[in-house]
C-alpha cells in the first residue's frame, strides 16, 4: 500500500490571509537581509492596524561565524546580520524586549553552554545540505526558534485551556528559487495538542527588483555584502544575505564569498576533503577557490578579518568533529554527468 499522507490542516483563520487577532503569538523571523526587512515592514503595518503589536516577538536564528559579519571599512563600521535583524525589529516598531536572538548550543567542557556551529554539524554529519535534505535550515534555524517558543507555549496552554496559536511570518519570495515559486502564502505547518503553527509569507509576490527599489527608498541600512564594497549602494555584491558559504548560493555569490572570507572557505575545503562530499552537486569548493583567484572572477572588494579567537575555536570544533567517524555514510554529491574538475580557472 502507498504511504498515507497527512491531510492538510486548516489554518486558524479560515481565509486566504490571516487575521492577526486570531493568534496568541505573532513571530516574524528576521534574517537581517533585504527580504526580511521588507517582510517586517509589511507585517508591522498589518499588526498595527489590527492593534496586536504587543503580541509580536521577532526572532533571529544566528549562525554565528557562518553569518555575514560586521566589518570596518575606511573607518566606518558596517553591521553584521544579527545586528541588522535587531535594527530591523526596532525600526518597524518593536521594543528591544520584543526581539529575540537564538542560536544552537552544546554543553562545553566545564558544563556551560557554547555555540555549536552549522559547519561543525556538517563535519559531524558527513554530508553537505542538499535539496531534499536541507537539514541546515531545520537544525540551525527552525528547530532552534521552535524550541524557544516552548516556555511561552507551556504557560499559555494552561491559561487558555487549548493549543497555543502561533503565526510564523517569513520573508520568502517566489522568484528566489524554483522550490519557493510553489509556496502557499498562508498555510498550516504544525498542529498538535500543545501548539498550532501557521506560516504567512506577506512578501511572496514581490520581485527582486521591487524589493531593491523599496530598500533604496527606505532610511534603514542594508547589509554591506549586497554591494561591491560597503556603502557603494550599487547592488553588485552577493545577491543574497544568507550564511556566507551556502550550499544553495549561486556560483557568483560563492566566488565573492570565497574572496571576502578566504579563511572560512579554507575550513569548508577541509571538511570537503576529509569527508569526500562536495559543497554542491556541481561544484567543489576546492575548485571554486581556484576560480575565485582568476582574473575574470568578481572582485571581492573587501576581505573580512577572521584572525580572531572565536574563529580559532570554530576551527578546533570542526577538526574535532572530523576526527570522528561521520554519523552518515558519505554520499558523494557530485552528479554522475558533471565534468571532472581540473582545479583550473580556465575550466568554469
């Protein structure tokens, strides 16, 4: 018999878009990028009109050193994504107490909690994230934010005598990727005895050009990585502001990231070489590092300073994970029909 599929669960509001007054917690998810800024503006306009701003708490799931960092350029400081997420929350009307940053942690050597990097998780797991196995989003973002709701859910469920209703609000858009082009703007994503979670994507129909035009018209800062150099305002940097060396990034974005964060790229290359898997099914980061040095590669414009204690700790964690057997048998990501890489800039 074919496997049984879960029947779709109706959203809390029986309508094409949510009525915000139907929810106990309104939870916009801020990445610090251009799309989350637009989403927050659209969402907060609706929240103010509904009179429910006090129910809103914004969340940022930090990836630590894998996020695009803050940088000093020509004497001016340009904030990183965690700082921008907090600034976006405040700019559109939330108090500092209503913005929450969360991150995955592990128990350290003396019993205290310490950051657990996504790259350390990749090294321990043995495989890079893939379409169909996008565990990076699940483990480092969705699960961490969901866990942070638990104390609120436990308390409010007792008070309400029913499952707590949560609206998760995100900035995903259709023209970002093929998989996102099929998304529903409003749907249920979880329903159990403790919580009902619906998802709303208010910016889903916005085009990339429209988002850029909106950003240029607003007095709120955008991340420096979008530009050729911090402050240029030309949108000639990376097209997205996700983790710096994302397996789902475009080739140009990866080449820019390698030029801007060479030490982090070398650490990814170490994971790739030890585990045998490749960053993407069509590109090895080993070869992309060579391509980034070619004369026709995009100029990085700026190089991040990664000679820090925090980065040294990350390297130690990654090497310790690589010293152990992977949790999953290594499954090479490279497609069977891909051209063999030559590590040569002439071989794009």
